[in-house]
């Protein structure tokens, strides 16, 4: 028996890291390790609350502990398209304080917020007017801090489309004010003669007397890569690695099974085993560059070769899982975030911190109770506009998934609608809703159009009850969505199946966000006092790449 003990010991210390480590719309990841704890943040664009803070002790099991932008007094995104707002946060820790830097695009630009506890509350933003660009991150050395960011090319004169630079400027970590002038440390990218584009998402780290500056190159779509430079000084000069890029999926065969593409925007972190890992964004298209789940958060091991960090995704690119030799640490009360999973959200006392509003939160517009669940007051605003409609959403985290809710709603007029939306942005969504037509209760399916006030009616069916509850179901099947309903919950009626899912893809809609299932109630521009109640929200993901 004794001879088995070492084997059992190794087995007990192994973990399978499943990719993506955060399924669904969790782009632009940034991570920091503080003691045994990992904290990770992502972009949220014009969703509210902004910048989720995830906590883990094993890089696999993640629990959302808060949001950086959690108060409307910090900022809101009213009037902005959903794909604007907050771009590419970065998280750092120094002397007992957590720092998040980020870009509020189209408005005041770059800012920093601080907290003593990563769960929050986070401070009001301090804007950094001298940091002109996007994707700021922080590097601390002694009592100095540096902001590293994507900025304009030299003299603001681009030599070609996509010509950018990486700049560094000093920042006082106490006053959060920049010091002196910014310095260009990378012009264009690895090799200016090859016209590299969109050098962005930069980070600076120190290891064995080398300073490593690493960044994404090639844009955040299929040509996305990660590249690295190094120097003996924090402000350079930086020399590029001769074997760049250190991560790329763009050379792989287009017809490979279950592809992972567009990998980049990475950050290195030390694992519980003392080895280096990289977290980064990538996507899981169901065909060509079509995907509805947004850019997701992945992990790969990193090896140091001749004192250069090189990602080791494996022979056929980024894998769906990696084995590592450290113990798994489950998070009590955490919802699963990777692989196939399902759960039901109830709305008795508080909303799950992962749920999303459009642009800001109006806490007077909803209530929670054991009896009714989530009750929304219908608002005149619609999700085809740029205001704050009565909408509470959950990310689509799988290519194939089912979302259901039980709705209690008695519409009084044809303009009053409540139900479940699958939402990509203002101009790309489907809405399965209860309403009235000719005075009779009706279940309807709408598709958004270029005209916010004129959605297209795709299908409708009469309902037996004007006041009773109805169950709604949306099924995603990669490039198609099915819309079903049930009165009584025993049997389901297909209202319409095989509805075009590519309409909800980033490829068609443009922008940087993923799909969200939204409990949504609107009076379509008219005043009303009516309400709609959603008893629960059930979600189940079922992607083929996770079936062993």
C-alpha cells in the first residue's frame, strides 16, 4: 500500500484548468496575485455595474466578489452605444491598496480608482488627462508608479492605418496625478517596416533584472497576437523578442474542430505552483468568424526560454483544458464559470452581482420578493435606444444553451410588453414577449430593425390567459435560436425555431460585446404604471467541446 502513496499524493495535487476560465462576454482580462488570492477584472463597455471583480485561489474556480463601477455617482453610460463605455481595465496592488485603471471612451478618457478591499467599495474615478490613449495599466517600483498605455504615433503623424505607440508616464501613487511628460517606448510594434497595427493592452513586469513590456498586436479580431520586448531599464530602450509573436492562433488551419481564435490581450501571473501562466482573451466561433458569446477569458502555461516568456498553448493552439500540479480550491457559494453548467437564479433578497443593466442602475425601478421574484416597472425606454430601459440581463456563456423564465404580466395595451430578450446591442436583438393584440393576450416575437420604433414582428400566438403566468424559453444553437412558451409548464409550444443567430454575432453587429439574455419590460414610449414579474431565471449550457 505504501508504494501507492506518492501516486495518490500527486493525484490529489492535480487540477484541470478548463478553457475559457470565464465563459461568455468577459473580454480584456487583467489579473493580480496578492498572497494566495487572485483577482481578475474584465471590460463591460456600457453595461452597469462596470468591471466585475472575480476572486480565485486556483485560477479555475472564480467567484464574483464585486464590481468596480457599482454606483451611478461614479459614472454612467447614458446616451452611449452599448459597445462604447469602459474599455480594457487593468488591476494592480501596491502597499495595501488595489488600483484599477481603465478608459472611459468618447468622454474623459483614462482614469484610476482605488480600494482597500477588491470587493469594494471602489473610489470615485480620478481622471488622467495627460494619459492620452487607451488600455492603461500600472507598474510599481519603489515609491514610483508608471502608467503604460496605447497612444498616438510620434508627432501624432501615423505612417499607415493602425499605426500606434506605447507610452509610459510616471504617476504619483498617493495623489494619482501624473508626473512629467510621457515617453514613447514602442513605435508601431515589433517591426515598424512591416507596418504592425494596434499595439495595445500593454503591461510591464520585472523578472531577474529584466523589464518585460508585452502587448497585443494585430487588432482584437482574427489577427490578434501577443508580443514581448525587454530592457534593463523600466523606461527602455526595449528590444523585441526575435521569435515574436509569443501567442497567435492565426496560422492554424481554418477547418480545425472547435476552433479558438483571436487570442491576445494577455497578462502574466504566477500560478499556485510557482510557474508562470498567461490569461488572455480569445473567442469560440461556431463558423468562420461568427460568434455570439463575445470575447472570453482563457489561460495557457508560459515557459521561460533564454529569459523570454513564451506561451505554450500546445501543438494545435490553445487547448480546452490544461493539467497542472496544484490543488483545486472550490469557492463556497460560487456559480460555475467554465465547462458546461446550469443553475437557476431566484430573486428573493438580492440580485446576483453578475447581472447587468443597460448604462446605469435605477434601483427605484425594480423590487425583489420571494412571492413574485424580480418585479420590473415598465419604462417608456426601449433597448433599441440609448437610455436605461427596464432590463436585467445575464450573459450568454455557451454556444448552445437554454434560458427560461416564468413571467407574470397583465398587459393593458399593445404598447405594453414584457418578456425575455436575447440582446447583442441596440440594433441587434430578438424579443419574446407577452402583449395584447386586438384586445386579446398574445405572445409575440420581435426582431430589431434599423428603426428603433419599428421592430419586425416575426411570429405571434394567442395566449389563454390575460393575467396568468407564462413560461418563456430561448434556446441558442450556435447560429440559430428557438423561441418557445408554455402556459402551465407541462408542455412547450414552439413559437418560431431556427431564427437567424448570425444576426446577433459580433461579425454582423460590429463592436466588442457578447450576447445577454435580458428580462425586459417596456411601454414603448408611452407612460404607464404597469409592472411585470419574473419568478426565476434558469440557465443551462451544453457545448459539445466539453462532452467527454
